[in-house]
C-alpha cells in the first residue's frame, strides 16, 4: 500500500488524521518534529508527506531540501487560516498543495485519491521530454529553442501540483495552448479544461459566466445557469486577460480562491468548488497593479508560479520550425506539395513578428494561397503589411502648414480618383469638412467642377455644404 508520512506536533491531529488516512487504504508513519521527519526519511520513502507548516524546530516546508531534484514526493503543507500567504510561499518552494486548519475531510480525501497517479504523470513528462528531443514538440507546443526549453521545464515542474499559474506574454505567444498543456500534465487531466477570455465578455456578463445565476435573478435570466467555477469543478479554469476584469469581480475571484466556494448570482447559498486556476495577461501585471487595473492581493494570489512566454522574435530557429509545420498542415489538408524558397526562409527571420505565432500562422496561410509551387521572397511577410505602390508626397521643410494641408488633401483626392467620400475617410475628416476646405483652397478659382462632381456623395442634398449645392444650381 502507498505510504503517507504525517508530521505534526499536535497529538489530536496525528490521531484522527492517521485513522482517516488508514481508512483510505494507506499506511501511515507519524512524527512530531523536523528532526524526527528527517530520520524517518532516511529509512523510508513515502509517496505523500503531510506536514504542519509550523513545527517546534522549524517549518515543514524545509523537508523539500531532503530530496534531490526530481525525487521529491507529494508534499502538502497544513496551515492555519491566518497564514494562507505562508502556504502560497510554500507552494513556490516546492509543495504541491496545502490544507487549511481545521482540515476539510473532502479536500484531504481528494489529495489522497491523487497520490497513485503521481508516477504516471512523471512518466508522461519524461515521454514529452523525449518527444521534444526527437520532434521539437512538448505537448501541444512546438519549438525547441533555449527560451522555450526553459518554459517547458517550468511547466513540467508546476503541472503535477495544485499551484495557481500566471502566464505572461504578448498576444499570440500561445498562452491558452500552454495552459491546456499544463492541464493535460496534471492529475486533473480527465476533468474539464474551460477557457474564458475576460476581455472578450461584456463586463456585465462576466460575473454570471464565472459564478452562474439563478432563474429570475436579473432581466432575461429565464433559467438557472451554471458558471465556469461550477462546470470546471475538479478540473482547470483558464482566465485569459485577467487584468481586464472589473475590480469588484476581482474581489469575488480572490474570495473564491481563498475559501474554495462561490455563490451564484441571485442566491446566498455557498457552493464548494475544487478548481485549479491558470490566469494569463498580455500586459505587465506589475504595471496593471500600479495603474489600479489589478488588485495587488489578487496579483499575489495568482502569481504563485509565474511563467513568462517569450515572443517569437526571441525564439531563434523556432520561426522556421513553426512555419514549416504550418505549411505541412496546409499541404496535407489541400493535397499539395508547396515549399518555401531559401530567400523566403531568410525573410521569415528578418521579420519582427509583432503578432507572434498567431501572425506567423496567418502569414503562412496567405502565402500558401498566393504561391504556385514555391513560396518566393516576393511573398515575404512585409509584402502583406504595406499597400502596393503606395505613393509618396515630398514636402520641403518649412512649408507653411496651410500649404501642407492643401497638398496632402489634393494628393489624396488624386489617389482616390477624386471620390471625395473615400478621400475624407482616408484623411479622417467629415465629408462636409473636406468640401469646406476645398472651397477655401480654391477661393478665387472656378469652383464649379469641385462642387458638382461630389454632390451625389450625400444621400440628402440638404446635408451638403453650401458650396456644393450652389455649384449644382
């Protein structure tokens, strides 16, 4: 039977927890100090260590130092409610979970039920590392640059734990894919993985989406609705762009993380939840805190294990690896055999990829459509960023602003084929303003043509400026 080591200096706690753990099918060893725990570990290697955080001769988390990297068993700290912050620090130091006194029986049972799966997770992570060496792939993520190998190592370490993860990276760096990979390497992988983009949902609906609502709780609530925390129970909830969440909802989210319970909108009944939270943001969380967009206490609660996802421009040869992968997928879908020229590959490395992996994937798709058999250099990324044959207007330094405005307006009209509505849109001004400025620039000249050929741009002739209507008459 799997073995549990229980470390606590309270005889009553040792007594009832030992009895309960044995009833769940484990053998139990119990000690009352760090020194006794260290002696026990020289003779036996338990699958799980349950230790009080505060012991007579030190902190229970110090037991992580008794193991070499990769050999640490599951270690769960037990702490009083007043020291939840200390428990978070313990998670950062290597603990896989924590329990708050008085210990909840169901939470303890859930931790015990996860123990037999630990070795399987380690085997899966080992297989992923082998796959990385052979194919440059880690779960759903492609890339074997040094920057990404560092990310994979962090993911492999945090995935088997229950620690909250904060993914930070620019848009398009693959934060949701990273979150899903962490979920699939965790003990919760057979339970739901639910993503929610806090920036894509109306602020008025985020609370209902997260916590659910009761029938009749607000206008349009014609039935009971289960929120993400309820549907993701025992699984993983991924909150993308968490800094976009309203401050009042941040308070409620913090409370859920600390109490492991929530209330649907329209009721005061607390519902227990066991959810592993992974959050993400494309902005600096420290800056968001400084600007008042994110509560500092929530930031520290989410930032138990931060992972920085590097932008594509810092991933070296991953650019070519990803481009070839996306092209191979399209070739398979379309039964084609297209390829990149060497010049096109060089152009990939020359581009800065501000949109990261998402931009690269879109570029490959467009280039695939436009190319015959070979994607040549003329289909380089920059070819899609600049309008073809964009005209250039040269203006001498010191030219009066009024003259600059006139020349820019006339050049824009010429480029638009004298279609004034289109020119006004390009210049960012109203059609009426365009007519009035043209009238001013052409004062003293024959204005008939200027006004007459643009009046049809107005659905109602009365909306046209006086100059245009006078020209028609």
